[in-house]
C-alpha cells in the first residue's frame, strides 16, 4: 500500500492553535452535557439485570417483538442482531417474568429458544463501573508520571489532557448514539488511550529533540516543524489502523460493530488530539510561561 509522505510539507499547524483548542473545548462541553442529560446506555454488566438473547424459528420483526412485550412492563428493552436473534433486557431477575416473556413470544412467533442468559446483580454492576473508572484513572496517572520523568512535566500534562479529551469524546459519541457501554467498551477506551499516547509521544519526542533550537527559531516554528516532521508517520499509522476497523464496523455484526465504533471514534479523536491539541497546549503554555531547557 502506498504511504503518505509529508516530509516536504510545512503546514502552519500552530497558526490556528487557538481554534483547535476552542473546537475541542466545545466538543468536550457537548459531551459533558450529553452525559449529564442523556447519560449512557449501560449493558447488563454495568447496570445489573437480565439479558435474554433469543433465537426465533423464523425471522421476527423487532417492531412486532417490542409490541408483543410492551404490555409486560418492567422496563423491557428489545434489540435486534444481524444474525436474526433478538436480545431482551430487563432490570429484575425473576424466573416468572422470564417465562411470561417467552410464553408471549412463543404464542405470537412460534418457536423461540434461549441462546444466552446474562444475569448481573445491581451491586455487581456498580462495582464493575467503579473498577472500570479506577482502571482508567490509574492508567492516566501512570502515563503522567512516565511522561514527566521521560520528557518534561509540561509534556506529560499535555499528553494526559489529550487522552482525557479523547476519552470524553468517546463517551459523548456513545451517549449521543445510544450505543451500549459494557466491559468491551472499557477495553476499547484503554486501547485507544495507548494508541493515542503512542502518537503523542512520537510528536513530543521530536519536539524534545529539536528543543535546543528554541532560542534561535522560537517555540511556534519549532513545534510546527516537529509536527510536520512526524506527520507522515502519524497519518500512515492512522490509515493502516483505520482500514481494518472500518471493515469490523461495517461487516462485523452487531456486537463487533459496537466495539469497532469505539475504535473509530477513538482513532479519529486520538489522531486529532496528537497533532493539534497536545502540541498546541505545549506551545501556548511556553508562550505564557517560558521555561529553560
């Protein structure tokens, strides 16, 4: 596959750094508003309850299924999968309710069999949410410590800010689309954090290598040159990662496409934050408060 070569480009990234930061700020605020108002569609893993995955003898319309179980109450939710199965979720672990749901569906659609049952108590779901938040927080703190030790404290803060930016945008995208948030989503967030950090480190490492030019060329040209020097690598890495994820998203079925959606949003946000946000923060911080090498 042909690769993108940006070695001869000199794109003035730093010229519009304030615009990038304002845009990211607006996206973060929008994500926080969505999380506060709409919230997240937690899977049974996190919310607690029962998830029934059912196989119908003949294809059943999801609308007809929802209509059939609509009178049962208990906050029943139905979701169709591409293989023809349908998942029904409800908050209470009740054998009588499960039999009632199955009987209603069998009366209306004929043969209905249970493919999978997931049953998670609310206390377990809350504990899983807490553990997921702790895992993400600890990883971010560890990254800050590593970046401050390996590079400079300001570089570490900029890298962590970019990671928080990516994570919030992923959460906002899931809230906006109503996609299910489960343990696989946490794995996707941690994967994207590693991916985004790798891109950010490459750029900031080049800034560090060029730092001895700070007094002769100035911070903005120095960071601008560093971003341009690593642009080919960043774009080529992003494209080669994005192509298989797109295949997963469009061809992988309901479960895999939900995971691939997290990767899609994360890769785009991570590439953007590595090029535009982390470098802009370092530049703006230095302009406001210069430091010695």
